[in-house]
C-alpha cells in the first residue's frame, strides 16, 4: 500500500497551554471580589458628636457599676454603650497568704467583686475586705 496517506495523530492540548489564561481569570475574579467587598460594605461608622445614634461617642469611656462593683464601660462603634467590666484579679472570698521575706505572715481576702484584696491580717483576726 504504497501511496496511501495516513492521518497524523493529533495529541490532546497540554493543560499548561491554558495556565496563563487560568491565572489571568483567577486574578480578575480576585480583584472583582475585593472591589465588590469594599463597594458593597457599609460605610465606616464615624459619627460627629451631635449625630451619634445611640447616645455616646464611639471610643469614649465612662465609669459604671454593677451593685457595689465599679468598672468601666466603652462606647461601641455603633454609638451604644458596652457592658460594665472590671479587671478580675482574684476569686471573691478566697484567702491568699501575705508574703514578707519569703514567709507567710498573714492572709488577705479577695473582695466580693474579685477586683482586689483587703488588708493583710493575722489568721485569727477579722478584717473587713475593701470593695
């Protein structure tokens, strides 16, 4: 069969051929998502003092209390007051040793708020804790 032409087999296109196009498409989708996020997201909440919707200026702080425990409340970004919080340093009612020169000489009791200790007192005395 001399004279018959055979068809050349064509190889499937390599995926590497489309790599630059896929990278460009991914970049366009990413940039579109970022731009869409910033265009569609709500504007920053920066209110002038006279236009604060919740009654306070975002970022300000005010003293507050819950019962006899004093703390601080912060004005949130939406112009409303956050909860009253204070630093808790101990467990209310728990006694800890007062140390001097490496030895325990007395005890101090954590106040009812957990924000600090009362005065150091010998084990057999009763000293009221400070609030």
